[in-house]
């Protein structure tokens, strides 16, 4: 009898350990409690067609464009999109990152780019377009210009994706409302998962 009781206790403990491990694994996949951020959206909220644009005109927008095309999401690619480009658009991705060279190539100043982003984001809100803000450069590359543009886009976003936040997690969190889901990933290769979760 004692042997059987011991076996029951052992099986019970093993069962409890297994259950705890399952809960931990599931919580890590859906919700990261250390950063209060979602690993991915639990259900798709964005709809096609999608407009891909830039806030800052660095080259990161081309990385996102390639990801979107590989996922075969119906999209329009307009790096300097304006309010006129939002007709019949259901979702937009704003890829944030300031580049002085990128703006110079388009014969624009930082202030002109900032003004365009402000107007564009305002129009997105007015037209109720689902906005996703993506920042790929990490906490160490967060210049003042990029921070300003990121804040403009993120505060009006429905979903925010940040790569390699490092020590700037709190800075990024302060840019979004308490109801806006935000995903932090460590590597660029991990960006696809949260993008997919927004659409499918």
C-alpha cells in the first residue's frame, strides 16, 4: 500500500510539473510578462490592401517590403505616402528610422518629413485605417529625430513592433497607449511572426 501511495504522489508531482511547464511555455509564446508585451497578436486585426510607408526615409522600409511580399499580402509601396494615398486602404505599416541621406535624396528636410508624418498619421486616424508601426534599429540607434518620428507614429498605432529594444523598453512603452499591443523581438529574423499575426 505504501508503495502505491508513493507512486501516486510521484505521478501527481510529475503531472503538476508538466502543467506548470505548459503554462510557462504558452505564456512566453503569447505574452511576455517581463516586458508587458505580446509576442504576437492572438487574432488578426489588420486587413488588406496594405500601404507600406516610411517615417524618416531610411532603408529599413525595403526590408519590411520584402517580408510583406514574401507573405503575399496585397500592398502598395509608397515611402513618402500622403493623405491622398489612403483611398481604399484598410491597413498601413509605418517603418520608422530617420536618415539624413535618405531625405536629401528625396530633396526633403527633417522638418518637412516630420510635418508629412504628422499629417499622414492624422489622416490615418480620421479614416480609421489600422496602423502598424515597425522599428528595426534597436535601442542603441534611437536618435532624437527617430525618437520624435517614432513617437508620432506609435501613439496613433493599433500595433507596434520593436526589434532589439535593449535598455529602451520603457521609452518605447511610453510612446504607446496602455491599450495598444506592443511586441519586442530580439532579432530581425523574428519580425515576420508578429506581422503574420496581424493579418492571418
